[in-house]
C-alpha cells in the first residue's frame, strides 16, 4: 500500500474517542471567546455613505442629520474640512457609524 492509498474500512477504530473528548472538555475557555469589545465607551457618531459603485465612505465629520439636511436642500456637494467634497448624487444609502477612540498600544 502506498501512502496515497486509502486505509481499510477499519479506520474508524483508529480514533481514540476518550482522548478527543478530554481535549474538548479541557480546552481553554479563552479559545471559545469572541472578539473583545472596545473597553472604552467613548465614541463619536459619524456617518457611513454607500455609493452606487459599491464603495463605502465612513467619516466622523458628518452625521446622518447633516446628510438628510443637505439632501432636503437639494445640495449635491458636501464640502469637507480637508478641502475635499462628497458628491451626494451618487449616494444610494447612508446610516450612522460609531467611531470608537483607539487605545494606544505603545505605538508612536
């Protein structure tokens, strides 16, 4: 038998069920936890803009109310502080987005 051939049908007897169940029971609980949530509750509410092209632009500079007001006033362009502008004519959807403060992990 070469190493690429399948084993005989008795391969199910090769499993040590007791050993496998012990490994599952003794598995550290830290490996079962989900992603850690942000520790700090401090955040700024901005907006996520979804464009026709499929792009998503998230900015803390504007809120949902700002976008709504601009659309109600038939404004097509929304000027940004950095000198850029957002063309609202291509926005298909927008919703609030929370920007959490990042914790400094020793990076400069």
